[in-house]
């Protein structure tokens, strides 16, 4: 059979070697970033914008560019296989390896990205905790009495003074407000990540992802529980979010 002739087998061997090199290059790029990323995270302050930008750049350098390289080589390889007399079945089988590798890179990068965002979030939380004094006294603007304030509020709150009855508006520290986006949301993604991965191949798992993700947000941003609960229910009942 043509599929077993030496020319076809040599092409398959060369193709497998090429795909292995792509996989090795993927690992190489990410390994080269380990020390620089450690330094970036160590020097984070109160936002993750630099991490977001780095992550996008690395995805382009790994998943996007390597996938494009594989696709470009696949067209040439299939032409050579046909010229060597390979069957359409074998060509299709080898083409499948391309899809497997691209999907593998996509999933591996999602894992990398998720861990990176969570590491950054924990560092930012550490920084905020070091700068926010939970024991700081907050006094009524009218009578000077102590006010019972939760400094880890995410929205402005009106607090009635127990001494004089006047209403004081408390504006949370901007660094605390930012925790919702730069810390709690990435940690919610980490918490629900396995369900998010399952949902790539099993759409029924998407509901469990939404439940876990929003439950984490509601537990850690109680000020906005109603908002997140409404958002979660919309995603659980609207078929558009299950696509």
C-alpha cells in the first residue's frame, strides 16, 4: 500500500518531529519568562495591568504564532503527502495531530494564565492588607463619636451615628475598591477553573462554572451580592450564555 512506502513514512516521521519541536518551543518560551515574571509579581503594587499586558503578549508569542506556524506547515505537508501517494485517510489522520497540538497549547496556556493571574492577585491582596489599617478610628463628622465601619467595603455606604443620629457617608479606599477587579475576580476564576475547562467540551458544565464563579464573588463582595446573584441567574437561564 502507498501509505507504507518509505517516502510516505519519512514524511510522517518528519511531521511528527516538527510537531514535537513546536511543543518544545511552547515550553521554552514560557520557561524563559519564569524569572522575569517572578520579578514583576514581586514588584506589583495595587493593580494587575502589567500582568494582563504580559499575558496577552505571551499568548500571541506561544498559542497564536505557533498555531499559525503549524497551519502553514500543515498545508505544505499535506501537499507532499498527496504527491507521495498517501491515502486521504492517512492525511486526515495526520491533520488531526495538528488540531490536537493546537488545542493542547490553548488549554495549557489557559492553565498558565489562570495561575499567573491568581499569583498576581494574591500579591496585590498582600500589598493592600499591608496598607489598610482596619483598626483606624472613623468619627462622626457632626459629633466626633466613633463610627462602626467596615473598611473592606466595596461601595460607598451611609452610616447613621448612634450618638447623634446624623448620617455619614463612607467612601472606601480606592485600593479596597480595586480588590474586586484585581484580586477577587481572578481568584474566583481560579476557584471555578476546572469547571471552565470542562465546559470547553461539555456545555452542561458551564452552569456549574457560573455557580462557582459567582458564589465566590458573592461571598467575597457581599456589598454587591444582589448584583452578582442577578448576573448569575441571567447566565444560568439564558441559552445565549451556554453557547
